[in-house]
């Protein structure tokens, strides 16, 4: 997930940026489902 955040941060191509954000959102949704009600992670 941290690698994905790093790619998003460096991305200059708008379409690729949107795809990476979508992928990150999917990962966070799956993580939230596995962990239950714990808070979502953020890219920093």
C-alpha cells in the first residue's frame, strides 16, 4: 500500500493517477472489510 501511495504522489499522467487512486480505494475498502470498524489508513 505504501508503494502505491508513493506512485500516486509522483504520478503526472492524469488517467494513470485516477486509476491508481481507484486501486488505493479498493485496497482500503478490502482492508476495512477485513478489520471491521477500525479507522481507514491514509497516505502520508
